[in-house]
């Protein structure tokens, strides 16, 4: 379609045996004849320029529409089917998810301390694209900002509650949801166990999942010269075949998981924000509020996309980082300050003590917890990993592998511990020390606001909470659209702007359709199911990282 | 009248830039000016080059070849961006000052309705730089 983009008649050919110029400093490029964009279609319908990978774009679009149609029209039939798929996966393959999670953590920790950690993403002389603050703010906003808002209070108190009630069994099968053996009747121990379980779900493991995808993509794109798209991770295994159907399939799966992961989260997030608004201002909770929220979020995300990474998502992420930091500081200062500060270290210690048992993939007695919570989380993180990982990869050029892993694995894990301690410990303390039952009995999406309601300036902090939820969704929609656009453009990051806008609008439209037509939860179950094939992608990613790093020059 | 002419180009679409290249060469000959070919590229592998260094090398080759064809001295400069589509205008405006250009010759498309939402780069650069900008229609 576009012969001029295929070869460059003005540039002299490389002499036999001559190397391509490395990116910046030393790096080992992969020798391939594939030209990025060679399978792309370029056209200008109605004056709008398009540059897309024909097969990946078209088939992803068709599957998306088909799934949406089936979910909306045959809702009552497919909902049990999707839920059963998820339950079967998390039930029967929990061991696989948990085992794979451990592999990712061990690989990342190992790389930090190995000599391979000195290798720099983008070549030995590459300069970082972003400052630490900008980089870190974006890592966090893309990775789990929204989850921390939602589960910061909800998860610790739920585990605490279950652990305090202790284990119950029927016919030898555990019916309770407490982690490990629980801590019946011992609030102190239940609090420690609840916090350790929460940190387990929000600490090293999820970030290792993101780090593996991000590092593999960054390495194969910036150091090896392959397109920035998920299929490139498979080059060490499939070789030139990644440019054919196996590669198309991998990319389509990534698009599918990202699109529906984002859309379902957007729908569920609108429900949370709307619940918060109703709780705070008495704004009627309902479809109108939620649809307006989604439209608002989508429009702001569209503007942010037009402004680009620097002026859009980076700025929003930084604003949110400051807001979230202030909110956490506020909770620490006006909440049980000493308890939170000592709790930070006690919870870290509790995590260290419990993590071997919590991450044990085999012979678990706490099936409800390890399957319903841990395996579900792992599948959910993994289904998000192509999106978050690719975005992290794109902003991480110029960092060494060690620096990258410290920033993507260790620092966010510590921040998660502090955040969970501040919000969770305060909520638990409200119950243990003050006998306040509100947080325990509140609905999941209201727990944060009920907890803040017990502190001074509740209206202001709750409002900040809602703003944070909304802005985290804007940054997710924004970075998600960038990622989908890059994958469907065959790895081109400079495809025409209208394509990005298209994906952002589609996400909003899917979220609204699912919200009104029902099926958000069903589709979320389906999205989680993509976690299984992606676990394989990630395991290949581990191999690719090692193979790729070992072939890099080490000065 | 002009000493240094900046010509923004995209190596992936050189064919479409022919009119602007010719006009720039003619003006350069008239005023004995230097032409500086400027190009914005992503730091990720793209269709023209797999690394920024390779893009730089190809742009240099392009500039040299153009110089041979029109006989005026040429230079080239690659601007690397992590989001070229969004940052293009800003980078070009900055490049005008950085290289000390006193004229910009740029290819642009015909006006169209979509310009209200997605303005053409040429128009945006022209409104933000003090030097003369010649927009060459396709």
C-alpha cells in the first residue's frame, strides 16, 4: 500500500557484514528483514489519515463487536458461562497462577542483584527520557492507582474480618474466606494477617508481573530494534514466524484483553465514583450519573491523548501523585499516626513471615482465599499486563535494568505497603479501638468514604477521593488507548492521532453499552480468563529477558 | 535575504514532499542559502529506521544526496521524541531557533474541515515562530 515507507531509496545500502547503527552506545540489534509497518494499510477516508496493521486491527475490531453483541443480547445465557470459565480457571489452575507469580518475582529479584542489572535499556549510552518524578508518577498511575483507591480500605478490613472469624469447615472443606488458618478471636494477629495478605496481593507479585512484560518489551524494542508490540517478546522462540499468524494472534489477544479490561474497569469505576457522589452529595445514583461520568472521563482522556504523553498523561499522573500523597499524609497525620508508622514496619515483617505460606501454590487449605482472592488477582494483573507493561516499557528507555526493577518492583511495593497501612490500619483501628462498625458493614465501594467520614474534613477528603478515582481512570483510558493504537499499528508509535482518539472513544462506548445493557461483571470474568494465555506469554517473556540480556554487551 | 532554510521532512513520506523540496532548493540557489533538513522521529523502532542513530544516518545521506542534486550546501538534524505525533509542532518551533533558520519551507495539505480539530502542522508552526514560513500546497 505504501511502497515509500517500505524501502528508503535515498539511503545507501549497508555493506555486507556491516552492523546497523546501535541505538545509543552499545547494544545488540536482532538481524531481521522485517520492516516495521510493512503489513500496514494506509488510507485517508474522509480526510482522516490512517496507518494500521490490517489483520490485527480488523480482526480485533470484529471480535470486539462480536463479543459485545453476544454479551448484550445473550446476557442471561453467557453470564453463567463466563463466570464458570473464570471459576474453573481460578479453581483448577490456581496453583499455576501462583507458581508463575513466584517465578516472576524470583526472576526480577535475581536480576537486580546479578551483573545483568548493569545493562541499560536503549543502549549503553542512552539517556533517560523522563525525570524520576515524571517516570514514577506514570508507573504508578498506570499500574494500580485506581485499585489502591478502591481496595486501600476495603481489602485489609475484609481479610481482617475473615481472619478474626476464623476457619470454618463443612465435610472437611473450608467454607470461610480467611487467609491461611485465620486468627480467630485475636484482633492483633488478625490485623497482621489481614495486612500481610493485602500486601501480598499489592506488593512484589503484581509489580513483578508488570515488570516482566515491561522489561521484555523495552529490551526487544529499544535494544534489539524490534517493533514495540507484544509479539516481539516471542522472537527468541518463534523467530521470523512472529511476523505471521502466531504474532497476529498474540497481538490480537493483547488488544482484546486491554480493551475489555479497560472498558469493564471504566464501567465499574463509574459505579464507584457514582456511589461516592451519592454518599457525599446525595446525587441520585443511577445510569444517568454513571453515563455522564463515563462521557466526561472519555472526553478528558481524549483531550489528554491529543496533547501527547508529556503534556497529557504525564501531567495528569503528576497531579494525581501529589493529590494521593496529600490524602495519604492527611490520613497518617489525623489518623492513628504512631500506629500507622509502627504498623508500616510490623506489616512489612508480617508480610515477610507469611509470604512463604501465602505464595505456596500446592496443598492449600484456604481454597476460598487462595483461589477466590489470590488466583483471581493474579489472573487480573496478568490480563492487564500487556497494557501496563507496554506503557511502562515505552517510558523507561535510558534506565539500567537494575534501576528499572528497583523502580518498578521495590519502590511501588513499598509505597503500596505504606498506602495499605495508612488506609487499612486506620479502618481496622476504628473498629478495634473505637468499636466503630461502619466500615465493616459498608458496601465495598463505600468503605473508603465511610472510613474518611470518621476523620475530620470528611467532605473535602471524600471529594479528593472521588477526584483521584476519576483522574486515575482518565490516565488509564489515555495510556490504554496509546497502547492499543501502537499494537494495532504494528508497533508504530507515530501513527496518526485520530486512531488514538478512536480507541479512547470505543472504550467509552463499550463501557456505556455494558453499563446500560448489563454484563460488566460477566465480561470482567471473561477478561480474567485471558490471564491464562498471558501467563504463558509472561513465562516466555522470562526466557526472552534472560536470552536477550545475555546477548547484550556488558561493559 | 535568507541564509539558512529549514525544511522539515519525514523520511517515510519523501515522495509526497517533492514540491516543498524543489521550492526550498530554488530559493536556496537564489539567495545562496544553506538548507537544513529537519526530521522528528520516535525513539522506538519505526518503518524507516530501527534506531534513532540509523535514522540520523539516513537523514544525513538524504541531505547529502539533495545537496548533490541542487548544488547548495546542506545540513541535517534529527529530533528524537517519545511521542512524535504530539510533540512535532513544539519540536519544530524549537528547532527554528536552535539552528538559526530565517525561513521555513514546509509541505502542507489543502485546507479541510477536519483542520478545526486537527490543525495542520505548517499552520501551527507559522503562528508560533518569528521567521517567515512558506507553506507549499500539495
